């Protein structure tokens, strides 16, 4: 992949998002989903749109694991799968990069994809039991974390998409 200044800037944004995971923040107020949506929207080659955000998340997870023992857990594959689906949502935004489409994706698509998929993954660990009631209990228990996810997605999408628009203005 030939890296022009645009791609270098995009990759830098995504990597900075990964680094920001190491700073203190409210629960689930992270740049993960915004990195995936942003990469899917703007990285021209689709393989890089998947690879760069997911690799930056994976590297930061390794660092969390090595230093804190919290980087990996049994249902982590569902986090990565949700990032891949959010990247696909970014593909849908290509050519439609307007405030309203980005905000709709930030409010409706991104946090809901992440919430449904990752909490389903939590349910698959058996902690809530392998019943429909257990699944419902898992989703209900996760509701307090949804606020941080939603606000974090909005904030980081504004930073990423807004910063990119401002730079290319």
C-alpha cells in the first residue's frame, strides 16, 4: 500500500485513538467503534479499513494484558466481530459523509451493534446461564454501560470525522 499524506493522516488518527485507551476514562467511553467506523468510511482499500483499526485494538489489548492482565477474555472475539461489522457500516457511509448520516450511524448503528453483539458474547460464556432469561438478564445488566458507549462513540466520531473534515476543509 502506497501511503500518501491522506492515508498517513487517517492511520495516525486511528493509532491515536488506540493510544487514548490507556488514559483514564468513564466505563466504555472508548474510541474503538469510532476507529472502525472512521476507517471503514475513509480508508480506500477495504482490507486496510479492517486491518488498521482491528490491529490497533489488538495491540492495545496485548499491552493491557501484559501490564494489567485485562486485555483478553473469553468473549473477546465478539468485540472484534462488532468492530468488523462497524467497519462495514463505514463502507456504507462512503460518499455519504454528511453530519446527519454520521450522527445517525453514531446514535443508532455503532452503539447498538456493539451492545447486541458483545453482550451476546458475554452470555455465551455461561455466566448468566444458557437460557433466554439468562440472555435477557445479560442485556439488562449491560444497560448502564450503554451510556458510556453511546457518549464515547459520539465524542470520538465528532473528533475523527470532524477533525478529518476540518483538515480537508
